[in-house]
C-alpha cells in the first residue's frame, strides 16, 4: 500500500482493519477450499472468496443465506406471505403504491 492509501485506511473502523478469530478461521477454511477447488478443476477460473477490503485486509465473502423465520406463523407458509404482500402492494397504472 502506498502512503496515501495507508493514510486513508486509518479513517476506517477497527473491524475493517483487523480480523476476529472467527474471521481468521473462516479465511483458513476458504483458503483450504480454494486449494482443493484449484486441484480438482485446474482449467476453471479462480474462485472469488476472500478479496481485500478497502483497508487492504482479506475478508471472506459469505456465499450462503441462513433461513430466518418470522415470528408470525403466517410467514412460514408461502401462500400466507403471498396474500400478505398482495394486501399491501397495489399497482396503479404503471406506478407501485405500498400501503
């Protein structure tokens, strides 16, 4: 990093400039996965798992979505959530209107 980049990096919060022990463990797992992937599929393009952030520190990009259930049981069913959204969103002409 250049002196100018280091000066700008000082303005970032501490979590941008360091990794927690959990992030370090995730980086190790990601690197292990990347090495296995490259070994199994050498002709494919490399994975984009842990790029450097604005402060020049490697951070893992999460590639999964964790299910989060709503407290209301209505949202656990697709039809109920569809009916809820239909009752709140109306299309008038070409404009959306949310109640």
